[in-house]
């Protein structure tokens, strides 16, 4: 620190008196060194306090933290804006309420026994139905046991005995059918019910004494039978024009593993790997071969795949901009947030046309550039932060975001150039969120193979739901060895 730098009030306090350069230079060397040390220490502590305050201020509304981390005392804030729509079901929505059917399974007729006026017997008088009401009920579940018998016949010509064979799949003296196995797999892999409780459900509801080992064997059998489906699923996803990607941590073998998802509106692929980055992505074998548009967050390993186009999730940007405006008080962030929301609205307004008018597109691009220039000019006017322990120049959160918005400008605005690209990466985030639910309900995987089994079965169930297949029937088909396939889109 030279005398010029101490001739004005230090930036860490407005209440300290001014120390002129002559006075500072006249101080003993040890005192000057101590003052420099104190100033450096205070700056470091100020930066640390700011960092800690920023961490405390972050929640699900202004960062990528999940809503479950907000706690019960913190009131959540939604990024959704106000609309003119009234609460409740919207026009054109198809409801799922009960409605009467034309051919009920059972009809019970209630006829009056006597006249309410004179008391005459009406038992032999024909009546007419004036009102009908229907009750939808589930009959008491009953397990149906089918016995397969093999006959042996003796040929009257040569005298040789010939024995029939059992149908394929009937392997032992007793066994559970495909639909029993499919339902057990459905409970465990769709609703994440632990196997002990799955066994309780079968005992309480169906009177069937399943064991945890049986449930594990069913999952292992499904895993093997779904190998062809997984290959077909990858081919289907690779043929898509737009895919969504995300990843989340999962406890496996008492370590942190990562579940990766590649999904579209019609199919979902889950994979698990010890790594989070490119090694895991290569093993999943989607990103290395995909040539469409990959929508994801801004995590840098995704950009290592340069043979495809990229679209960034603007929900992440909106949350970060909210934090920078509300907590750090940088006005450019509010302008950028408003611009992104306005661009989203313009796309919705012109969705049927399939393209934005040239003047609207030009105005959005120019405003985007102006806001970036304003934000960068603001940060260039600030004093630089102290360097890290490794000697790297630290940057503020706002500057980091500005650099990303500038460098990845085409990826941020991909949705205004191509209407097939969504504004957010919600598709992948919603798909991967169910994996976190699995961990919260059933815990971690003891073995890596258990994670692989779950991911493959979950891929099949999620895809079946998106395709509109009956989940129970689809699982039963897979257990029979004939899983439903997609084919390339």
C-alpha cells in the first residue's frame, strides 16, 4: 500500500478520520505494515461476511436450492406472474370426475312395497325407472389360482408314450403370475414403497404372502427383460429434435453417486454413475451421439459436446437475477429478468405463427445487449475483490452471471429463435425430482447394481406413462419377456 492509497478514507469504514500521505509515510515501518495488515484483514472479513449473508439469503425462489431446504418458517415466493385467468379449471379442460356409465355391471332395483296414499299393495304392479344413481366400488380382491396339468398319452399304433409340455413361463410347482409380479414392481418403483411394506400390502389386501426376496427377484427379472427396451429407448431419444438433461445426487454404497436423466415429452432415460461429469455422460451414450438441441442448466461439462446446439434453462436465470436484484441491489438484474419474461410472453403470443416478427426479434436482441452493457459497466466501476488463495481474481455473483449471459447469449435466447425449444428445463427437472423422492422415502442403494435396476425399471414406467400405456399391463408384458417398444421417432 503506498501513501496515495491511504490519503483518503478507507473503503471499509466511513467513520474513520482521513490519514494523509505525509502522516502515513512518517509512521514507523512496523506501524505502516500493521495498518496494511489490518486493512487487508478487514477487507477479507468483509468479503467473507458478504458471502455468508448471501448464502443465508438464498432459497428456492432466488437460487437452485430445492424448496425442501427453505424450512417451514421461510415463506416461499413463486416466479409466476399474475394472469387474467380465474382460479380453478380453465376453459377447454377435460375433467376427470365421475360420470354415469351406460352399462353398469350390476343393477339393483328399489320398488315401493305399498302405496303412500291408501296403503294398497304394489307388489304386482309394474313400475318405471324415474331416477338412477351409480356407485363405483372395487370388489373384494381375490387371487385366482390357475392349475396347469400335463397329460401323457400312449400311441395306439406304436405304443410310445408322449407327454405334453407346460406353457412357457410356468416353471415350478407354484409361482406368482405376471400381474402379481408387475404390481409388486409398480409399488416399489413408481411409488417407492419399501419392500417390507409392499409385502404388507399384498398380505392385507390380497391375502398373498410375498417375501422381500421375491420382490427383489422380480426387480432383477424385470431388469434383464428390459434390456431390449433400453436399447430401443436410446434410439428413440437420439432421433428426437430436442432433449432435456439434468443430474442429481443419490446415495449408493454409502457414497455419493449421480443419477443422470435424458428425457423428452414422450420418453425418459435414467442412468446412475459414480461420476457427475463427462465420464458418466459418455457412458449413458446419449450426449456423445445426439445431434439435436440439448436443453440443460449452465453446468460446463454439457458444453464439451460441441456437435449439437444448446439451450439454457431460463428458470435458473430468473432465480439468479431475483437474488442479484433483491439482495445485492443491482438494477440491471431486474431489467434482464423483465426482458426474459417479456420474450417468453412474445413467444407465447406468436406461437401459432411459429416465428417472432422481425421487429420484435430485433428489439429483444438490442435490449438484451444494452442491459448487458449496463451491467458490465456497473461492475467495471467497482473495486476488485481480493484474490483467492490460489491467486485467482474473484468475481461477484452478478459479474459471473453477466459473463455467462454474454458468452452463452445464443443459448440463453434459443427459445426465441426456435419455438420447439422451451423457455425452461422443467421437463428434465421434473423427471429427476422423482429420484430425490425415492431417496427420501426408501433411502439409498446398498449396491450399485440396485441403482441400475431402479433406473432401468423407472425409465420404463416413466416412458409408459408419457406414452399413455397402461402401467400394470406394460409391466406384466415386460415380465413375460415382451416389453413394449418405442421405435425411433
